[in-house]
C-alpha cells in the first residue's frame, strides 16, 4: 500500500539460484569455486542475505497480484519478447510512450550491450563496490541454465521445497 505502483519481475527460482550463486562469488561473499550444492542447500532451505527463501519472497509479492497497482512480469517472457514486456511496463507506469525510445531501450539493454557496458565501465563505476572483475554481473541471463548446474538431488530438493510456487508460475 505504500507504493503507488509496483512492477515485480519473477524468475524461475532454479535459475535465480544459479545466478545468485555466481553473484555471491562476484561480490566476495562466497569463495570462488565453492560447491554449488552447499550454496543451493542454504538458498533453498533458508534463503541468503535475509531475503527469505525464493518461494517466501515470491509468494509475498504474488499475494498482491491482481491489485490495480501491481504488475507481475516473468523474466523469461522478457527474454522472449523484450519489447512487448517493456511496453506493458511503460503503459502500467503511466509513462509517455514512444515506440522509437522503446526500440532503443530494448537494443541498449540486450545482454551483449549490457556485458559490453559492464566491461567498459568496470573501473569507473563497478570497481568501487569491491566486486570481482573476473565474474560478470551480466553473466548469461539464459532461461533453463539451471540444468547445467543442478544435480538430480539438487533438483529434487528444490522441487520439494519450492515446487508449489514453480507450478503456480507455470515453470513446471
């Protein structure tokens, strides 16, 4: 109620876990090369950095879905059609709509462009946060990359703890 409008972007929790694993290494909060399974165990059961578990966080926002001041976007749909999803966000926010600006914004926010910008601006902007230069913040951004990192046991654990929310969102 304290926000006039909220745009909540949700991502498949399995991909969010992989992304956060690499982010934690970049930020120096997790040793480089730390076992993914150990990280995932904590991420899935307790959450990291005081945000609660992925499901707890997502469900707390989904409770508000359907309210006129709430728009939920799926990260994967943003990858599939960035322009369409940005259009939804711009209209929802009540901003001036300009098709050419939307096209430029979509091009400028492509992964290739964002990675290029991160590398170019690391010393000027990003280094001040004390993060590793070797691991990109804009790392992959792919959907389904969790399959390259999860063991069968990891997948079973995550589905046991977060399957209901994954199903609610159409991820399984």
